[in-house]
C-alpha cells in the first residue's frame, strides 16, 4: 500500500493575511494636489490678511516680506485642516531684508482664539544656514518655542532647493534636495496640535516657490480637479 502523503493542505486563508497587510499599507484614500502656478492664478490658496506681497510671476509664487516679525503666509485651500501629509516644493531665497531670512512651511496651526494658539514649523534659512523644526505657541504675553530641533544645512541664495516634509501623527521627517535632513519625534510635546491648516511663508526675504505637491488623506477628489489642466513643469534644480 502506498504511503499517504502526509503533507497538510495549504490553507488558502493564510495566503490572504499577507495580502491584506500589504493592501492596508497603501494610502488608498490619499488624494494629491499639485500646483506649478503656470496658470497664473492662486485658485486653491488663500493669501493671509497680514501678508505683505504675494503674487505669481512667471509661473512662480513670489512672496516678498520685509518685516519678518509677521511672516507673509499663503494658506493651502482656504486654511483646510490637514492632519497627516507629505508636502514637497521647490523654493529659493532671492534676497534678504533681514539677518535671518527664511522660507517655511507652517502646519497643524491651531488658533484657540484670537490671542492663543500653537503651530508647527519647518523654516529654512540661507543665513545662518540652519533648518529649524519647532512648535510656536503664543498667547497675549508673547510666544515661545517648545520642541525645538535644529540642523545645519547648506542653503544658497538665489538657488532652487527641493524640500520634502512628511508629517505622520507626531513624527516629522524633512528632506532637502532628496537628502534626509531631520527626523523629529514630538510625542513628548502635548502642545503639538493634532491637525490644522498649513501654508507656505517667507520672513525677511523675497522667496520664490514652485511645483507644490501635497499628498494626504484629507485631500478630496474634487480638489484634484481644481487644476487638472495644469501642465507640470520639471522639478527645478
Ligand atoms: Ca511653475
Ligand atoms: Ca512681514
């Protein structure tokens, strides 16, 4: 009598488990909004009421901010709240009006009322060539900076730099010209807002921005259509 094959049958359910894990890891619901500003309009953006000069020139956003005490801010999509996201853009500081000129991405902004709030910031300055990742909290008494992380960078005036910023729950990652610059864990920062609007800004400088891309679960499909006709330019270097 032939010996029976004792090999157990493969249960096909076991094959489904890694497949489900794989699918769950894809941000299937994440939408993407891109703007290369070649259409000359700021549809999908909101110029902050305290901004100095923000305009589109030759397919680039130009923010000119003489007094960095109040940064000139361009808010994404009418200050829509964004929780987790990956943002990338090209930015260059053309000229400075201050000893510390910078471009920045301001996000998770939580204005509790007219005088109180907190928000997270990545600011990049060609002078003193430093990148700051910090929280700004403020009230009637002024502002303070908890959760500060700082890394030296090489940011050159009048040169395009490609910036990528990822925010996932309490973890921030920043790349400059596709090189990993900083990983920040703000799990020890109770003042970090869970969500809030984000925007591009300039302080004490003329800063140009281009090729903005944001990927987030908070982007709805209707927003993707806003600039479907846009013809994407190459990433600047
Ligand atoms: Ca452009
Ligand atoms: Ca200003």
